[in-house]
C-alpha cells in the first residue's frame, strides 16, 4: 500500500514528500533531512527526486545521501548542474529573500550539493514499487524545474501550481520566455481532477478554474 506524507519546513515553508510502499521509501524534494529522516522509521530510502534546484527544496539532500548512500538521486540535467552553484540554487541570497518575506534577520548559509546520480533532458519514466513515475522537464521557474506524475493521477508540481500564488520566473535560473513557450501549454493541458502536491501550500484537487486562470 502506498502512503504519501508531507513535511513542511517551518522556515522556508517548502514541502518535502515521503512516499512509502512495502519496505522502501522515495523522497520528492529533500527540504529537511531531520524532518524527513525522522519520518522514515525503518523504511529503506532508495530514491530521491528533485523538482528543481532551489535551496529550500534541496537543503537536506547531502545529509540524506550520507545516511542512505544507496539512494539514487534523480534530477533533470539542468537541475543537477545547478546544484553545485550557490547562486543558481539560491542559497547565497536566501537570507535576503527570507528577510523580504518577513522572516527576520536569519543567517542562511550558502551551500552546494553534488550532482544527481541519474539525469534526463526532457522526460524520464521509471517504475518504483509497482508505480509509474514520469518526470517532465518544465523550465521557467528555474532552468531545471520538473513536474512528477505518479500513476497519471497525482502531480508533484514543485513551484508550479502553488495554491493562490503566481508562477515566479524572475529568480535565479528563471525564464518567462521558456515558461510561456514550453511549460504553460503543458500545465494548461492537465486534466481537472488531478491530485496536486505543490512545493508550497496544501495538496489539492485541480479544478478547471485554476487551469483557466493560468
């Protein structure tokens, strides 16, 4: 039986998702190693998938890798390359960004991560514990942004389709042109009724009104 749990980082309000089935676990966006690691219990972490390279979604990646070295890390090629750049992963400017968001004076250290162990350009399909995951490269928010479809019924959207929020394309790696040309048509083609698990905010069921407003 598949279970999906969410860990929201209290500082950045980013979501990390833990999928567990039988005796294996998969993490989408390792935002916090302590929080997600504590939820694993005795389940073996075998796979980590990144929706994009920004630091609030990858802050726990290196620690989780050190604790579960057998876990495969999957990301788009552009995302993988940006992991090692403190400017593109936004950790270098995160203190300023958090202050702008009203979080106060926080010393957020810049950091880099090793690249992914498995990368793709446009799409990647993989089976995990009898479930089909399809990773789709969707540049715009960042160069390496990815949406992840699970069994065609659930969508892990990263920083797209944030409840009540607009898509941001002005941060490091962002491109309004690529978002408009490639990603927006894909998002508009989604079917209402899809269960969306966003990078920030609560999961929800996609409605036609949300798609029409894009």
